[in-house]
C-alpha cells in the first residue's frame, strides 16, 4: 500500500475502551477525549452528561477548574458536525480523583497507552496509517477497501478544515450533502437508506468505488475553494456542487462503460445488524430511491 499522508490537527477518531466508543480529537498537538464518553466508560453510567454535572456539584473545586481542563470542539460523525465537550489526559486524571470507580486503574493504563501511541505517531506518522490498516483488516475489510477509505479520511479532513477556517462550520453537513447529491444523484440520507443503515456510518459501508468518487468530489471541492476563496454560504454551496459534479461525471462514465450502477446496496454490516435494521427501515422508501436512481 502506498504511503499516505494524513492531517494532524483536527483529526477525529474513535478509541475503544472496555468495548465502549471514546470519541477523541487532536487539538493543539494533543489528544482530547469526550467527557461524556469517558465518564460512561469509567463508571458505567448511561448518561455521562448528567454524571458530569453531578460530579461538579459534589466537588466544587472540580467545578471551579472545569473551564481550564475542558474545551468545546467540533466533532465530525456520520450524522454531521456537533460541538462536544472534550478533556485532555491531564484533565481526565483530575476527574478520576473525584470518581469512585474500580475501573480507574485499567483506565489509567489505557490512557498511558494512548498517549504513548500518539507520541510514536508524531515521530512517525506512518504508524497511524498502519494502525488504521490493522484495525480495518481485523474487521474483515479487504486491502482495496482499506486503501480507498484511508485516502477518503484524508480528503475529508482537508475539506472540513477548509470549510471550518472560512466560517462554514455550521454548514458542513449541508455542503457535504451538496457534494454527495451531485456525485451520486441521491442524498446521503437516501444513500444510507438504500444500504439498509440505521445509525451506522455511510462511509464505513461504501464500496471502494463509492469511496473513491466521494474522495474525488471532496478533493475537487477543496481545489475550487482554495482557488476561488468563496466568502458566503451560497458561494460555498456552488463550489461544493461544482466539485460534486466532477465526481458525478466520472461516475456517469463508469456506468456508461460498465453498464452497471455505481451506487450499491452493498454494506459491511453484521448479520445481526442487518436483522435489526430491517425491522426499522421501510422497504417502500428503498424502492422509491431505486426508482429515482434508475430514472436519472
């Protein structure tokens, strides 16, 4: 697999501790972790946000320093960008002092491991890519998909960074959907419905060619934004549409040559996930989406 450079600041990931998802984001050169996720993993509470409030009320000294050890940062997920309260490793150790939990010691070891891995990645960025490859292989993805996904992650971070620094943070979801509609002829929500997804990430369930075209649309939009420097939401939407059309034209050529639709119902869900999702997703909606694809 070729070397792939990935962006540093602003990188978002999901860590795993005790089978719990822990959202983390790179800010000012260090990892910050979702307070809600940390407390839920550490204590077993179903509501980390409420537990955080109670913790500060019961420990006034923690409440007084809360603004110093936490920061509100945007986090990109499959459902869009949301402001989330994050805390760094030093702050987590302060919180642990106020949390009576038997899980504290293994959690401290996990934090030390995460910190050590980050130092390794700073010294050798290829390690981050290698770790991602190992994780995806363990999940059963093949190398063609992994290559396409890692490139897509890099392009995604770059275009989100361009939008963010131009004041478009509140419109990232809309701009992303604009690229998607022009690239595939359907919205991201319709694409998820077509694949039978309910809460799962669309990109984690795309085929390699869908990922490649998504990357093309985002990279084209990045070039357009950098060269035209749009300064309004409307201009950014036009740039996103132009970038998406470039990918859409490529998709159309592929379909003309192969005689097959690029947009696929294929997903990478487990059988249990498929069974659960089938109970929630209405077949008529899927049929309507298929009809729109065939009619374009």
